[in-house]
């Protein structure tokens, strides 16, 4: 199929919800993808971290092929052995809680909102506090939870029961808490918001405050989870335990799956009929997720993230010294952002032409999030392309 035919099909038959670049990706392997004309690209922003192990990771592909010959779907009113095994594994590598499975990060966050309201029901608590510049999804509840006005335009009236306060500001949260507050909901690193990292003392204060007020601390780990920051979950970098976390993206290695993990006493509030997801935790999705965890463990990818994260940051810091309009490098592990003093969109477009896929958010922040498997050689190549793209844009 030719490129122009793909564009034509989209124009005629696909609802235009997405801003798209003129690139038709035909296949991928590891850190690389190829377009429909055969041109190769380094993918340093693989689906907002969905392809966190790279494209077509061997163990994940093998698990999907094997499971596809057995059974694709088991309804959740019967037992599914792979779902049980995945729940056990996630419980063991996190804080020992119980799991609910769905298909996406937005669904996982919806489940967390409902579980929080069940927790506060007896005390008439229902309000959830979230952060400015956060992003939690595009369903009505999750976009209301999101701390960005642009995602809410056109969708009023929005659900009630949400408050939004400045990020990394403990006093603003203290002032926002009332008798109706049931939970504090945040990303440890705001991805769409600009790679803003939570401060450790802020998080420790949040945990203490939640314990004192008997309210829940919920971490959205949809993008940071499954090794992105050098630990299985970002909260493990801070020596703090949440009550609930939400996951998706890298969890399936490219296959759709979302999950919620909650402490046992909280999780048990969600009984039969309180929530559901028709396709959630299918044998196919669970086989993929189990293979993702196995790959991370057996290939020592958490260690690779730490090493390559330091190496990538150093290379980006070298670029910062070279170009005065690069204001700051921030992030953890392989979730890094370059804040610019100029618009970043032109650089992203030049990088695309030069064979590198990255992202720009909040107009001036370049997001770089390569797969956990990335090597020094691939980082060197990507930095060389980024350097060239910057020069192409400004000179």
C-alpha cells in the first residue's frame, strides 16, 4: 500500500482525534522502526512508553504466539490462571496488594477513582485532590482529574468531586483538604505536564499527611511504571509506599493492558458488581505482561535503565553546554526532558526528517524516553541526530 493511499483512508474513514505527522510506520524491531517506504528511524519515544521493551520484544512475541493457539479470551465470571499468576507477580514486585485488570491507563485511573469513593463512602468522603499540569486520561472523570485546562474544553459540565492544586507544594494540599477529601492523586513524574519530578520531602510529607487524615495516597504510574525510572515502580526511588498505584503502557510490551494495585483492605471494598472490564486481564494480555516482567528481570533491564539513563543525561547535558537556549535537563532513568527557551516543535519535525522520533510537550519541552533496552551506541546515534536537527532548526 502506498503512503498517499494510507493518508486518503484516514481522511475519509478515521475520526481525526489525533495530531499526526506524515509518517506511516510499517514495522519495528527493538529501538528501530521503518516507514512504508523503507526508511529507518530510531524510536526514542515509543508510543508514550507503550513499547517500553522496544518493538516486537522476543519473549513477548513468543508468549502472544503461544497463547493465541490456546484461548484468546476468558470472561471474568470464570477463573483465568494467567490473570492469577500476573496478579501474584505484580503483588510481589510492588507492595503486596491485590490487582484489578483493564485495558488502558485511563481505565486504571477510573478504577482508582471509584475505589477511592468506596473507601470514603461511610464517612461521606468523595473529593480527590490532583495536581496542576497532571495528565490522567481522557474519559470524563480522568480529564476532570487532569490538571490541564486544554483537555477539558468543550466537555462541560464535568463531574464534581475534584480539586486541583500546585505540584510539589505541600501547603496548597494542606489548605485544600476538607472533611470531604478521600484521596490525593498524582504522577511522580508528570509526563505530559513537562517531565516535572516530585520532590522527595514533598512525597514524605504527603504520606505523613495522608496517614494523619486517613485519606488515600494514589500514584499514577501509567508511564513511570515497569522499569522506566530504574526501579519497577517510580515510588520505589523515594522510599515511600502508596495505597494504590495504576499501571498500563509498558506493562503489556505493546499489547493493551492496564492494572490497578491496591493494599488488601482497600482492594476488598471492590466486590462483585462494583466495577468491571469486559476485556480486562485476558489470557493474551496477561501472557504478554508476564513476558514483560520476565524480560526485565532476566535481562537485568533495571540496571540497564540506570546506566543508560546516566549516560543519556550526560550526553544531553553536553548539548545544553553547546546550545544556550536549552534551559534544563530533568527526569529520572530513561524518562528525560529538555526544557527549551524556544519552541521545540520545529526540532521534533527536523529530527523526524533526520531519522529520530521524539516528542514535544508544553510547547518547549522535548521528551526523550527510549526503550529500556537501549544501548550506548543507539544513544550516541540519537544524540548526533538531535544535534544535527537542532542546527538545522536554528541556523
